[in-house]
C-alpha cells in the first residue's frame, strides 16, 4: 500500500515475507513471519509486528505520545526485563490516519533501544 500525502513525502507499507525478530537481553520480544515494512521519505525502513507475535506481557504502556502528520498519534511502550526497564522502546498507531490503516495495532521498535532486530529468510 502506498500513501502519497504530498508530492515530496511518500509512505509505502508492504508485507514482509521474512522472519523478523526483536531480541533484547537475550530474550526474544517479538518473532513473526507476518511483519510489515514501512518505508517513509527521509527515514529508515521500520518493521511493524502484529501484536499476536509480540510478547506484550513484557511491554508496559507509557504516558508518552507523539503525533505524525502522516500516520496520526503514536502510543509508546516501555520494555520490562528481569533487570531493568527500557523507556519508550516501542510504539503503536491504534487509530492511524487514512491511507496507513494497515499498521493499526501493530508494534514497532526503536532499533537503537534494543540489542538487535533481525530479518532472516
């Protein structure tokens, strides 16, 4: 699905046919064969995970929110591990704007805040 909100900004959302995992502190936080890859002008690609494939018991809702003029309001989550809490490690668009409805209730992670995000065949 491609969204072209203006002539200079584009968002593409495609089904990712690879296995994608989020690992932090030796724990697999997300593991899916049903990720979406969101490509947005000016930003690196982001993997969005279906909530069914995310260990939501490890995520704690944050009070932090942001607003994207192209995607809507994002809600954030902290990651709880045995030893610590990683602040605002993930986000989700629970009511995305028209054109990007495909990411509704999917969860994305900041690659810089987890040990790794792997994409394998």
